[in-house]
C-alpha cells in the first residue's frame, strides 16, 4: 500500500500528526473517517498522486498520531482543534493553499476547516456525511437507528470505552460488515492496520471525537449558522446509507454556495468500495477552472 509514498511525523502546537505523502503538483489533503486511519485512502491516493501532491494524515487520536488529553469540554477533540492540526501540518509541508477531501469524521473536520480557514481550502470534497447540525435537528426513528453509534459513543465516563475495549476486533468487524455493501473491498492489509491502531487510547480518543460532536461542535456550528462554505463543494454519498434519507444537495445548499454531487452504488466506505468512481469524480472536479 502507498508505494512511492514517504512517511512523516509533524509536530503541531498540540500534538504530533502521522502521515504519508506522495506525488507532485497541487496539494490535496485527505482526511479519514471512523474507525479507520489514513490507510482508507490506499486505493485512491496513488492514482491521484500521478498529478497531485497527496497528503494522507491520521487525525489526532487516530492511527499513529498523538492523542491529546481531553476534559469535560471535549474541546481537544472539537472539529476546530482537529482542523487546526491539519492546517499546521500543511503549512509545515510548505502548502498555504490546498484542496481537501474528507470522509465521515474527516469530512466533518474538513467542513469546519473550510469555515475557519477559507483562505486555505481551494476546493472541498465531502464523502458520505450529512451536516452534524442537521442530523441532530432532524432526529427521528430512522435517523436515530442509522446513527445509533453517535448516542452510544457519547455516553459519559468510560462506559463505551469499556464495552468496546472488551472486544475491539469483534466491534470493528461488526461495523465493517454492516457499513460496507461491497464484499472484499475492505482488504485484509487495510483491516489489519485498523485493528492494530484500535487500542485503548484510540478507543477513548474516538469517543471524545463523538462527544465533541454532540457538544462543543454544535456550539461552534450555532455561532456560524449563517456562514457558508464559499469554495466549490463536491458531495459523494452512499445511495443506501444515511444520505438516502435526506435530499443531500438541498441540505448542503444551505451550508455552501457552490454545491454539486451524486450518490454512488455502494455502502459507507466509498473510497474502498468504489475507488475508480471516486477518483474520476475528484479528478474532474479538481481539474475544472473555478
């Protein structure tokens, strides 16, 4: 995986970020989702590295990146803090402006980055998310069933940490088998990496990520409720997942000024289930003149 890429560790103000970098040309920052690592991009990153500089980091608390201590505010795992890490990473690598592609939790970090650092993000691609604020404002039986883990992972104390930590491999396999609609698309090598990195520290940090999503992130979103993403936005989502219960383009047009996108015939893990389609969509999108 990631043939021709180099590994780096970049110190930011609050933690250390592990990443892989490859290719040459305009920069693209890839941000992964839960419960994965940067390895989720292993099918698409090498193809895009043929024309771009591709940077694939682990978010704070995930993979081999650092996991800062948190507290009852959950600010350490707010999307604002997680986005700031990655802006500092790109600055350290010499990139003042770059495209951002995010999946799942990484897409939420990317969304926040585009609001906090609009001068940095040239184009934004979000894979398989409904805006956090919209989800919490539209909870019904169907949405709650689809997002059951949101409410499990935010429980206080160490309840989810203890339950997940008692059988982490079982928990990961349970998620992968239910969120993936394309048998064999999650490779053994990739899944071995996801399992390797899913230790007690990561389990806690990822719970903090979700706790932040239900608390401090909503405060930040409320403050910015009238602000919009101003760079071009490409949306891709699963036609059988959560996005299928929303009018995705209409929803995101209330959050961004220039939106396009479509559903893909796959489960939640678009970049691993439909890599050729994802690459084609991104290449076309990034190749267009603004």
